[in-house]
C-alpha cells in the first residue's frame, strides 16, 4: 500500500461540514484514495454548527480548501448561500458538494446519482411500481429523483409535515419529473395498507436513525414480501428503520453503498481525477467492520440485529 504523504505546507485539504459530524466515515474513504494515488492531500471532518455555516462556507477560499462535502443539517441552507451550482443541485434545492475553483465556489449534489447507483448495484427494481420516500428535505428530494430515474410508476412522499411533502411534489411537477405521479402524504402513510400493500421500495431519507433510537410507526408487514427497505443513514449496526424490516423478513440495505458512490463522484469533483476503482468502497467496509464491498450482506445485517457475529 502506498503510504500517505507527510502533512506539510503543500498539503491540500478537503473536508466535510456537519452537525453532528463525528460519525462521518468520509475521511476514511477519501484518505484511502489519496494514499492509493500517492497524492499530498488530506480530507478531514469539521464540526460546523448551523449558525456558523455561512461563515464557514465563505471561508473556504481564504483557507484554501479544495472542496467541501455537506451533511445534515446543512444541505438546503448551503444551496441558498452558494450562488453558482449545477442543474441537478438546483433541481434538488440542496448541495452536498462545494468545489473551490480558484476562489470561486461552485455547488453540486451527487446524492441522487449515488443512491441510484447503489440501488442498481443491489438489484432493486421499481420500474412500473410504487416507491415510498420518507422525508421531504434534501435527502428526500434526492430519493424522489433517483426513484423517478429508476422508472417508478408512483412515488409517495411521507413526511411529518404534509405541507412540505406537497411543496416537494409541486417542485418536481414544475420540472416535469415524475409525470405527475408523486403523491404527498403525512407519516400516517407508513401504516396505510393502501400505500404499503403495493410498495416495491421504501426509503428512509430522514436523519431519524442518526439522531434518535426510535423511528416513526411503520408497519413493515403490510408490504409485499419482495419489498426492499433502504436507509440513507448508515451505521455499524442496523438502524431503527431497518430492524423491524429485517424482523419482517424483508430485504434491506443501509446508506453505506450510497455514501461510497456519491463519495467517488465528489472525489472527482474535488481533485479532477477519479479514485482508484473499489478503494473508497473497501475503506468504508473496513471502517464499518464489514466483509462486503460497501454495504452489509443480509447475513451480516441479521447477525448484527440479533447481537451475533456475521458468518
């Protein structure tokens, strides 16, 4: 393995801004790619509180940061601060990447592409079917866009405040995405047999599993046996969203594969070069204590959910 360069006055730095951010495994992925490429660069996690976000973003050029990822709760606010951004970021109304281009900041969002890539890798099929997206924030928007690109016939947005779900549905309708087949609902949709009874995919696009140990009431047993449950949150053990789905015998995955896929896209944006194939995924798996590439196998998830060891 190529050793990391010693940190010196020529080291270029990228970062992730979040609140909280201590859990982030993005540094493990990006630094593994830098080591593999022999680049004198470093990726760090920086705790930026919501009230300090604008100051932190404005400081990127002065500090010479080459790029910054954004995690909860900063994605939507960042889109209001950074003036120039990609069409996809504008569609989503959120940023997860800010690139420093010679002192000028440019925003992008790789979440939808990362999620779509991971769902395809997992063999999830939703074309012509129903997808349920929990959450109407930046993550929810990315999930809706990914489901639309995968050909979902109907997308139900379930959110604590129905008004926000309606606002997101209207935004996609104006953009001509989803073909008018996006339905806004409250969280009561998660116990409604009329919604869950035909669902092929249920995605958690909220930070509930990250900041709490509980999840909103969700009757997994109402879904078809083939329904896939995907949590955009990732953790070393099954999240509160995934545990009941596992107990109901449903196929599941957390957001580790999405993190790896969107991280590879962000790496290219920050550095102008693609990371070596598989290096970031392998680093993430090691950091999570997993044997598989970027997400746990069904056996690993089930073993973790019962406190056992993967076989």
